C-alpha cells in the first residue's frame, strides 16, 4: 500500500503529465491523440524543425529485431550528410551506424571518429578503420564517455545512448538532435580537442565558444567535462527549483548533488527518481540508501537490462541530459558532455519518459 506522500506524488505527477500532454506534438504515426503517459515510448518522439527527441523502447515487440530504433533516425541523418560527420562515441556495434558512416566516407564526406580505446577492438570499429575512416582512441585511464555526432557542422545528436545494440534496443536511453550552427561549433571545438590536439580528460582546455546559446527562443547551456565544472551548473538549476525535480540516473554517487536534492525536498520541492539497480548492487558510494533515509521517493529500475538515462527534469521547464553520470568520475576524469535545455515541450517529453520508467520501477 502506498504511503500518503507516495499517493500524493503519483497523483500530482499523473495530473501534470496529462496537463502537458496537449502541448506535445507526437509523431505522425499516431491515429488519434492519447495521454502522453499511456503512449508506447516509440510513439513519444517529439519533433520540431530545430530539434528531435527520441527514446528507446525496450518493451517493444520489435526490440529483438534490432531495427527501427533511435539509431535508424541517426543513420538516416548521416546518410544525408553532405560535408562532414564527426562522431565521439564510447562504443559502437550498431550496423546501421557503421554502414551509414562507411557510405558517407565512400561518397566523399569527411568522417572522423573518436572512441574509448578499450572498445577499439569492436568488429564494427575495425570495419570503419578497414574502410579508411580515421579513428582515434583516447589511450588513457579515464573514459572517453561521450556519445555525440556533429553533421555538416549544422546539427548535433547527443544523449545517453551508446551506439550499441543494447544501448539502442534493450536499455532505457534518450537521444536528442538539435540544429544550431553555434551548438555545432561548441561540439566541434570539443571534438577537435580530442581528434586534432589529442587532449583528453584533465588536459582539455576550457574554450567552448558559446557555453550559452539561444535557439528559436530556447536557452541551452553547454558544458563539457572535466574542464567546465559541470556539477556547479547542475547545482545551480537544482537549487533554484521551485516545485519539482525528477531524475533518472544510471549512476548516482555524487554527494554534492544528493545533498542538494535532499535540501530541496526539505524545503518542500517534490523530488523523486529512478536509479539503475545493478549500480546500486555493485557500485561503491551509491546515494540510493541516503535518499530513502531522507524520505525521497526514489526507486530501483524495473528494466532487466540497464536504465541508462542521465536526466534531470526541473519544474517541468528544464531538462538536463547528455553522457554525464552523476559521479566524481564524470566530473573529474572522463570526457563527457551535458546540455541544460530550458524548454517546456522538451521537458514534457522527458517527463513522460520519467513517468514510464517510474511506474515500472521497484518500490
């Protein structure tokens, strides 16, 4: 039986999701409007001229076919590239992305790849090398943990999704496309630090051209780790929350972030989250028990694979997403990227994904 606080939380969350559902334009496959919280995840893609938000759908009957996931949209975008494709990816074994990159290279598009050295022996990465695509590994103890693509220096694809079969079809993940030449300049600068200057981790300079951009009226903050002190910017948006903070976290070991969430809950902000169960069971320093002791409604995920998101949704208006796990490694050692997006409609789409994952999680 739910406690009064849990019942209140679920009532408020469902009411909020149903209220904002009318603001979301869903994909054209839908035959009739439905409350966003009841839609299959594959139908909750949100698309406008300058952005697309996609979520994986591990519960779909099509998941085992390894076809038609978010990678299909990214592969189609790579297929349309005319000038350049730069990709910084922790791992790669999706044939769709491999084939799209090789086709782009063969038709004269400049294709460059940075990856985590531990994954250089993946057959699909070796296929790229054999096809003549230049690939650079990071060759260091910290992880090159990014998952981003820059196409024609006009649009950026990023999020939590590794470009792997599990990442695209069995894990819970998000992928967002943003069309902005300034954002593309930010990510190109970060990419070339690695690919051209061979600067990874702590050696990366603080030189993002446009750390704050505006696209079609939407403010977007852009941060790279470890050089940009990402945790300070996350603390800023968390501590300024007025009503609600929801989070989805593969790894959550940051004392600073957990302290901020608990303080906000004590001041009346509604805080709830879902954390990956395997990280709770095997990772040292997880904040899950601390959250429970503080009375937060935080649950372990119900996906038998991985709940791999790294997301905050704040006041129904702000989304934090990217490759950055909420951990000291992400802050101090790994190469990561984080976006803080101030947009109600994008927040609504991520809130719908939160609701789906939350309702399947273990209480």
